[in-house]
């Protein structure tokens, strides 16, 4: 990749950050004549994250996206992607968020983790991933696109930090040895009406496999998952439009519920 590519990557990162700040979408990057590879997309994501960190934001974890068939079919993709979680993206359960702060937001319920130890290396196993989890919780991820619409490629989503806008965290509880996360059913309601359901196994067969996948992807770029970080495993259902004057609630039998109010 030559200097012109480096300049274009920096310009693309700047354009995405400006679109988010000004709430004025831009054309999909994949529409350029040369297209957009996933490798270049992750470089754009990293450049944008670096700018955010320089502005005072702090990395607190990662998200795995498109880990369920429902989300892959909705997005027209066939593999997962990942993004970086920053502290200024996180809301606690029962928080209120302004719909006008985002452009084309959608919401999804997920199983999520807080790590108790580092998870690094090229071949992390499922049991190793489970042992690294200190706490598990339900989360609502608000995704958004800084492009003109949701007709985007996997690479576009990656460049746009895997379309992550906000994360609402539910109460965190220890991961007990007898809790089968693959069998955990989640129910999502909007204004008191159930609108979506899904089990943990919708995510790569077991949501812990999202940790395995993420550790492998990060290892390939010389990084890893770190103790204390939060990790979103990905939605167990297709994403839902997020509208003003609504309350989104997700619950499951064995984990505390999570809720978001939208004004």
C-alpha cells in the first residue's frame, strides 16, 4: 500500500468521524472504483479509533458483529466483523438517549462479557474463553450507519467501526459453571410488546465462540482481548428500527434485564 493509500485511509476516517459529528451521511466507501477490501476497512477503523482516543476517548472492549444467521441475512454478509468499544459509547441500563443524536439507528439484544483475564493467542479454545469470563450480562447495542443507507458491504461496516454507536449494559453477574449460555433465550420488547426472540446458540453455536473468534482476529494484528474489557457477542435476532418515544427492554431467565429509553 503506497502513500496515496495511506492518505486516502486517513481521509476516509476523517469523513466518517465528520459524518457522525455533523449527522450528515456520506456515500459508501465500497462504491469507489477500486472497491474496499476488509484489510483496508480495518485500517480505516483503526485510524478513526486513534483519532477518538487522541480526543480523550478510552478503549474499554470490543464487539463482534454479524455472528448470527439472522444478522448475516439481514446485512447480506456471510462472516462476522468486529469493532472497538470506547467509554463514551456506553450507557447503563435504564438510561435515556436522544434519537436525534444518531442518524439511522437500530437496536439489538446481545449476550456480553466482562473478562477477568487476558485472552490472547492464535488458537484460543472454548473452555479457555469461558474461563477468562469474569461476568456475563445482557446488553442492548445501538447500531447506526454513517453512510447514506443500510445498503452497505461488510467492508463498509468494518470501516464504520462495525456500525456500533451505543452500548447499554445490564447488571453484570458472575458466570456460573452451570449456566448454559447457548440455551439462554432472550426476549426483546418495545413499549411493552415482545418483538424479537433468540437463543444464545444463534451466535456461532455458542456466544463464547465470539470470544474465540475475536481473540483469533486480534491476534492476527498483534493484539488481544484484555482483562477488564467488555465484549459483545453479537445479536441473537435481526436488528430493529430504533424510534423516538420508545422503551426497549430485553430479558432472559438467568440474567438481569436491560432497558433503554429513547426520547
